[in-house]
C-alpha cells in the first residue's frame, strides 16, 4: 500500500473514532435537555450511560465485531456496520419517550463496539512499520475532534445559543410547541443528525476500502479458523492470556475514569462546579482541543521515542488532574480550569493510544481483532457497571465528588504501575516479526 493510500485508509477508518466519541459526547451535552424533556432522574441518566456507546452497548458490539472481523475480514465490518449506527442515531433523533431513547443509545453503542476492533486492527495492518504509532494517533485525533465539534454544535444550538432560532424554526415543523422542553430538545436532535450525516459519509468511504493485506495472507495460508476455534486458541495460549490480562488491566483502570468523564463531565461541571451549561460545554470543548493538540505532538514522536516515557507522562497528568480535585476542589474557577487542562493533556497521551497500538501488535492476525473485541467487551462492560455505581457515589448534586475523586486516583495508579511493568518493546518491528517472536512459527 502506498503512503498516500495508507493515509487515506487511515483517515476513512478513523471516522469510527469520531462517531464513537461523538455519540458519547452528543448524549452528554444534551443530558440536561433529555432529563427535562422526558422527566428523567439521575438513575435514568445512569442507565443511559450503562447501555450506550460509552459502556454496555459498545461492549456487546466489540466481542461480536472482533470475532466477525477475524472470520470474514475487516472490510466485512466496514461494509455494513455504519448502517446499524445510522439506525441507532435515527432512533435517538425521533425519540419521544425513554424506551425509544434507550433503544437508540443501545443500537448506536453496539455499532460503535463492532467497529472499534476492526478499525484499530485495520489501521495497524495497513501501516508501514515506522508509521504504525503515528496512524493510531491520527485515529485518536479523530476521537478528540469528534467531541470538540459536537460540543461546539451543542453550544450553538442550545437554548440561548447563537443558532437557537434555527432550532425553534425546525421544532415548529414537527411539534406544537406545547412546552419549552419539547422545543429545547430539538437542539440535541439536530446534533445527533450531524452524526447521521458523518456516518453516511463514513459508510461510503469505508465500503470502498481494500481488504487488509495481512488478513488476506492469513486467509491464503489457511490460518482462518471458526469463531469457536479462535476463542479456544485464545484462551488456551498462555502468552495470549497474559497479554489479554495486561492490556485489559491498563485500559480498564483508565477507562473507568475516562468513561465517567466522557459521559458525565458537562453535568459534573454544572452540579459540582456550579457553572452554567454553556460554560461547562465551553470548558469541555477547550479540553478536547487540548487533547487533539497533544495527540498531534505525540504522533510526531511515538515511532521514534520511548513508549513507556509517553505512557508515564500521560498518566502523571491524569493523576495531577484528580489531585487538583482533592487539594483545590471544583467549586472555584481555578480548580475547574486546572482540572480541565490537565485532563486534556493526559487525553493526548492516554493509555487508549497504547491499548489500540499494543492490542493490534501483540496478537497474531488469526485472532487479532477477536482478542481486542474480547478486551473491549470486558472494559466497556465493567465501565457500564461503574457508571451506575458512580451516580450513587456522586449523589444528586455532586456531594460525593471528593470520594469519587479518590476512587479515580486509585484506578489511575493501577494503570500507571501495571503499564510500567508490562510495557512491551515493539517499536519499529513488523507485525509478523512480533508474532513469530511471541508465538512461534505456527501463528
């Protein structure tokens, strides 16, 4: 694959990350509006997070999509998955009750999960040795650009925003405007419509991609097995089991923190920080811009410098962000901004970058996507449970936020320590060379 084709395919597949993070943040930025429109309580918000792209929906989709990608190819996922995503987003756009909203969040989440293992696997398999980290970072930049754009749209269309007049005009076409809430919710419907458009573009680009050359080579060599056989081999191989345990641990402990922030952050800023919805979204938007900027810098050095050094830097920034909560608190502007900036810095060098990179490097092609899907299932599934618990720890008005902060610090410390101990030496090595060194010639 030429460098131009490699970059083009990376950008096309990276739209999955845009749509993953975009779906989470679109739900988060409109959370207060859906709460008012449907008369929801905090526990309902916890359930939305539980089944969404942030947690359970993505978990279920990942374990299905990972093994399907290993059996039928990465292109198979790209050909059909965006159609499912569009269906889920359409349901959210048209929701008039809580069951419809839940179904929309669940279907969208499943689609997100199906696409993630295939996307990260395809990017790594389509990259030159010295560009693999860079291309994963490009994918991660898309993960930051999505929320930034969605938050901007959310602020422009929100009640009192510069384009709220347009929202009122659209609402007038579909509702009798019997309440303020029924008009206001159209700002969230329009934001989700933007995701529908991007998903349509992504589907048209991705279904035209060529199949991964490494998958084709594995298929030609007769290394493709049934889904059951791949699962059996994955769980019987000691190296694969240890790798799953390592990657799932570093990603889970970080993601338990990040998943809560991804879905609840604007809500937390409003309740615990005492700022307006507009201010909360602006702070979150700037934070995502910082994430994109730091990820861009990391993309320039990740293939030429120590992975462990970048990994440690990101988690130290994450720990510093939560120590700000404990030492300064979030009731003042200084504390809120310090937290937002530090959390933005960590996002640009987060364990998710290395989970995506190492997850595609440390497994053989025959069950590479399936292994990632299994880990993603574990991580997002447990994140779903944690999201429900968090709403009880946090309380209705953020009275338990300091206790939650100590929980976050403990989780991040685990991710830091395990990452330092288990960091692999894969930089500059071809995928097949890594596989032979770890698993022998039979894989």
